[in-house]
C-alpha cells in the first residue's frame, strides 16, 4: 500500500502523470533537473555549480508541482481501486423477448377487389337509317319494358316498302294467271283423253268387222276387194288411235308444265311478300323502345341527327334491381372458392354497412393470362344503393381441406437457406428452426411443416439472435398454449 501511494503512475494509471514522471526522470538523469537536496543547494562549496536566483525559483516550482501531483494520486487511489475491482467482474445482461404460439385454424379469409355489374345492360342503337324525329327519355329516367324512348323518320324505308308491296301484288297476279293456264291445260287434256277413247272404240269395232269379213271371204260370200277395204279401214283407225294417244301425252306434259309454272310464281310471290314483311319489321324499329325495366344511364340521341343503322349508340339501359359482384379470384384461392362460400362485401368510400352474400357461380376455369378465376355474387338492390361500375372489397371466408398451424408474419426470419423462426425452449434457449410456409393470410401465414404447435416463437427477432442464446420471456407476452380455431 505504501509503495502504491509513493508511485503516482501506478495509482492513477493516467497517461498525463506517467508522461510527467518519465519526463522528470529524464531531466534528472541528464543533469538538467537536480535531485531534491536542500543542503547541496545551499552550500557554496559543494560539487555542484552555482545556481542563479531565477534557476532556483524554477527548481522550487517544479518540486511543488511534483508534490501536488503525488497528493492528488494519493487521494484518487481508493476510487480507482474500487473501479478496477468492479470492472474485473462485469454483470451479464439477459435479453427480454416477446413470444407468440402457433394458432390452429380450419378457415381463413382474404380481401379481394371486386366490381359491381348491373343485372343486365343493353346498348340501344338504330336498326334503320334515317333522321331522329324525337326522343322521350333522358339520362337517369326510370323506364318500363316496351316504353317508347325515341322515334326515327325513315322516308327511304317507307319508299322501299311501297315498291316491295307493288312487286308482291304483281307476283300474286302472275300466280293467278298461271293457275288459269293450268285449268285450261287440264281441260285440253281431258278433251284429248275423250277423243282417244272414241277412236279406240272405233278401232275395236273395225277390227271385229274385219274378223267377220275374213270368214265371209273364205266362204266366198263377199269379194276380196270388199275385204281389202275393211282391212285398210282398220289400219287407218289404228293410226288415228296412235295420234290421239300422242296428243294426250302432249297435253298431259303441258298440264305438268303449267303446274310447275304455278309453283314458281307462287314461290316468287312468297319471296316478295317476305321482303315486304322484312321491310315492315324494319319500320317497327323506327320506334326505339325499352327491352326491359331499367334506368337510362346514357343518352346520345338528339333531335334531327342523322342515324345510321347499327352504328350510333343512342341509349344505354341498365337493370339495377339486382347487382352482380364480379371477383377475380387468384389461383391460390380458386380451389377453395365455390358456390355457397360466404363473403362480405363493402364499399370503402361509402358509409353503408357491409353486406353478406354467398358465391352464386364461378367460371370453374383459371385465366392463363391473369391466373385468376371469375366468380359472381348476386345481391338485391331494391333501394338502388349499389351503383354498377363501383369498386368494392370482398372478404372471402374460404375453408381449408385440412386444419393447419398459422403464425404471425412478424415471427419469421428470412435467411439465405429459407424462412426460419426463433423457438424458445423451457430453459430459455433459442433455436433457429427452418419452416415451410403456405398461404399468406395477411397478418398470419400458414405453416406447412416445421412446427408442432406448442412452440414459443420470438416476435420481431433481431438479426443477431442465434441458436443457443439465452433469453427471458416477457411476463405479459402471449405465450399461453391456446389452440384457437377461427
């Protein structure tokens, strides 16, 4: 203790004092600073050289400084010793962490964007060309099925109808003429057939007479000249019968021709009548009427405007009594989305409460471009609060095929090897365990493998957390083993 008190360098351990002591030693060794000997400094006959009064004052000043430093070192020693004693045995600090346990879930929900579509919509355009004579319904008007919306003037169409009707009347007259000719041909045929029957009977009589004359000429009752006369009469009548038969055939063919002409003219008349009917149907489209009950959501019709058939969209009519909520479901949730799945629909900008519905139908096919499946939800819209075309958010409550564990997303540590979690055992030791992740549920993630369900997972683990490190769980941390089924 005495030696430490006499050595200010050991006591303080300070760099400034150590440098000053070293400098004093060097001055003494070099003879610049004499030793502290009062006798030698006062005796004129000593071996040292005479010192001037100024040099003597400097020596006493240096000596006073040395004593002050030594005193400060003695006063400082007890504090310094206690400090050295404490630093030699530092106290180890244990890290406090929050933990969460995995949660067992059999269902999950996902929020997807959706669009309101009307139950049915129609773009009404003109089917005939002309000039718009008048329009009767404006934007936002509620209309009933069959109600008149606008009228079109069609002078050209009206002229075409008149021409077609005249052509139809001409075709009908031609049909009547053909039928009259057919009746005449039928009468001619009957007359030819009667003539044929008459000559055939005369031929039969002549042949019977010739047979009797043949017996008489054999017995020489009549002469040979008389028999030859009867023979030539039979031959003449045979030729007459052949001519009558040819006339019957000709008249029968004429009758069939007349019948074919009638059929052709009847077909022509029907064709022209069909054209008239078509033009009259087009005249019906001069009146634009509502195809169903709905509301006019667009009007471009103006009085006097030139209208071309099938080109201008004059009105857009939408049936808003029911709403179709169309959702593009990602492929991840497509298998669990089917008719009957419950959903909650809300409009973010509206103060209206969320509406609950179920999936009505799905396309059952994933679009290869967007990797989504179209699903629809039908909603009643009696008060017309839901507006078609609006953006909505749909929360689908999908079911898992098998129950699985979910963990908070803030317990996952992403490393090069893959996702890990920091598991705290009963002894407070940390284990970095690799896990396989499944569906992303937003604030939680499904774990496919790597967990048993009873683990304590560190929340917001830092990068310097390593396996084997000791930690202490916060008393208020949610570390109870609760298997909650959502």
